[in-house]
C-alpha cells in the first residue's frame, strides 16, 4: 500500500511540474487507449461472428457467378473492410496529436521561463535549468504516448488489411 501511495505521489508531482498540457496529454492518451482496446475487442470477439454471418450469407446463395453476385460479394467485402478499418484514422490522428501537444507544453513552459528571466532580470543558471526541465516534461510525455500508440496503429491496420484480403479470397466466385 505504501508503494502505491509513493507511486501516485510521484505521478502527481510530475503532473504538477509539467503543467496543464500534461492533463490534455493524459486525456488524449486515455481516449487513444480506449479506442485501441475497443478495436482489439472488436477484432477478437465481434468480428469472428460477423465473418461467420457474411460467409453464411454468401454460401447460402444459389447464384455466385453472375455479375450481380460479384457486385454483392464486393459489397460484402467492402462492408467488412469498413468495419475493420473503423476508428483507425481517429487513432492515428490522436497518435499524431500527442507530440504536438508535448511541443505546446514545451513552448508554454519556455515562455514562462523567459518571462521570469525578464521580470527578475537575473540569469540564474539553476533556476533556468529547472524551468527548462519543467518545460520538457510535456514533450517526453507526448512522445511516449505517441510511440506506444504508433505500434498499435500499424498492427491494427495490418490486421484489418490482412482480414479483408482473407475474406476476399474466402468468398469464392
């Protein structure tokens, strides 16, 4: 219990040093991971049922060789592809947004440092170093969230493309 209290104390101190932008990065991260877990849940639990339904509809058809049947097949594959790729653009956008939010935090932190220097008129190296340290915390947080999310964006897109291709091959004419 004591270690957990220490952990949350350290996180609280880091957020206090990083400023308000860290809260924005935190909520962006929360939304990002919620969407990633939703996609993983869909791929693992919901899509297999959808795939069974589509394959059943296709193989229950008497006509699978006419032009109309080919159009219906293409529509089924397209609908499945849309379901598989759903929300991937939003996840990708959130991943791209995180480093920009980190940069915003760094810039606002540096403006604060320069404002303090201009008001006090002193160039105390220790205070400047502390201000620069505080200013770079949001960049570190934004990059960390972006890098962890980028891996899943690529894996989810690859999985969706592979499943679309497999479905297209499985629905034989």
